[in-house]
C-alpha cells in the first residue's frame, strides 16, 4: 500500500509521538509498503546533536518532505497546517496514496482537509496533549483549538488512541470510531544493566548505598514534579540515603529550584536538565524507582522504558497510566495530587523485601513482553491500516 503520513516534527526530533511515527513508518517500508512523510522544517533546537536536513530526503526508506512554518513561539505549531496541506496535495496528485495517516495536532487538521478534498481513508493518531487535555499547553488557544480538533476527529474514518483514556477522550470530541494501540519500547535500548549499576551511579556522582528515584519529565505542572519534591522532603528522614534525580527541562524549572532551596534539598534533589534519549537507559538502570506523579497523562512512555530496565515504577492513577501499571502487581499507583499517598508509597516501595521486588520486576517484564514491544505495536498498526483499505 501507499501511505501518506503527516507529523509536525520528525526525526531527528525524538519525542513520544515522533518516535511512534518513525517506528511505524520504517516498519511499513521494511514490509514492502511506500511511506511518504510530510513534516516541519524548523530551526534546529539546541538539544539536537543532528541538524534538520534539507526539505527532501530519505531516512531508512521513508521519503521525508519538510515544509517551512513560523518559528514564533505561540503560533509555531499551528503555522505548519497550511504548508503541510499544500505539500500533501502536491504529493497526493502525484502518488494517489491509499491512506492518509495524520499524527496528532496540527497534522490532524491538515489530514482532515486532505480527506475532504481527496476522499481517501483517514487515520488520525492522538497521544493525549493534542486533545486539549493539558491546560498549560492550551491555555491561550484552548477555546479556538477545541472546535478545530473536534472537526478533524469527526472527519477521520478511524481515530487511533495510544491508551483507553485517549480513545475515550477522542470519542467525547467527536471521533466516530476508535482503536487503541499503545506506544512501544525498544528492548535493544532499554534493558537491565545490573552489572553496570554501581558504575552508572559513580558516573553521575552517586553511591552504591543511595536510594535513587529517577523521574523523566518536561518540567511543567501537569507532570507533578513539585509534588514529588515535596513528597521526598516529607519522607527523607524515613528513607535513608534518599536521592531524587529529575531529567528534563521546561518553564517550571525556576519554581522547582526555588522549592529545592527553600526546603534545603540541594544534597537530595538534583535537576539534571535535558538529556538525549540515548542516555536515558543509563538513568533508568542506575535507579531503584522511577516515579512521575502526573496530574494527567495520555500514555507515559517513560514508564514502559523504566519497566523494561527493571526499575520499580510509581505513577498516578490517571489518564493512560493504568493501561501500563497494575497496582501492586507490576508497579504502584497513587492518587493524583495526593502528596501523603505518594510519600507513603515511596516509603513502602523502599521497604520491600528482595522477593517482593523480584516479583514486581518480573511482572513488569511480562507486561512489556506481552503488550509494549515494538514488534507487537507495529503489527497492530499494520492490521489497522489494512482494515481501512
């Protein structure tokens, strides 16, 4: 089949949605299908070691076409809608694709416009924040975006959600038919490195006996880092040698630094800033616990990455996280915004005996093997494509 994909950003940018699009696109090409990707050509962020390439290239068999949008912060994402649409029209006339697959906002809007013009099957993938769920990312434009997103979802023949939560949210916004296929984890990258754990700790300045919590997160209120820091402050006297390592950056960094200074936690809480995806397995493997007490979460890829590395995982009982964590079986769930529940759960997890830890970790590996390996996810997406043609 011939598939036209649309996504506002693509490799070398590696976020959850971008990685999903890349993994599915490359799998389909490997299986003999044609995939053309229309995406944005942006100013290269400082966090990328590779530059955005030219407006047309081939990456692992996927034809990638980059179009220019605005780099003005508040209109940057929306500015890609029309350029992606225009380039897609050009390609559609040339290649007569069998299927349009638009990944999240704003690509879903361009996809809906293409559906109206060419009457081809339209699949839209939603990941969570693209459904006006996260207030801090939609506060300025939520009233405008919601009807536009709703229009796009109604145009789709099928809406793919990465969790039951995102699928139901899409239905509430007008999606006629939904399917749930989760994000995946690469077991060749994220796997236990038990023998290297002590060396990894030394590399980042920690000791063998430290009780290390790692969290990977954009520093934004919805991800609950302020709650985690307060829970650590409250529990530090009960958990000997407790350390919290937070990977990521964002608008909340200054506030978090102020909390760390206010509560004299400089020797306990460490903000490591942004780290490339290639370094994340090291952080997951040096940890005892991975924790992100989100207020909302479309899916939560970091949870399956940590689980695949053998870390104990703690997440909020909200959004797509319960699709991953079954409380007290393969991880632990806490109530959102409940600092006492978070604190006591941390204390309980650090007091588990060896048998309980091994059982929970083993159940985590089983969850990954049965649900979240990329091979499983990719086959489900190929099946989804076939159902639309």
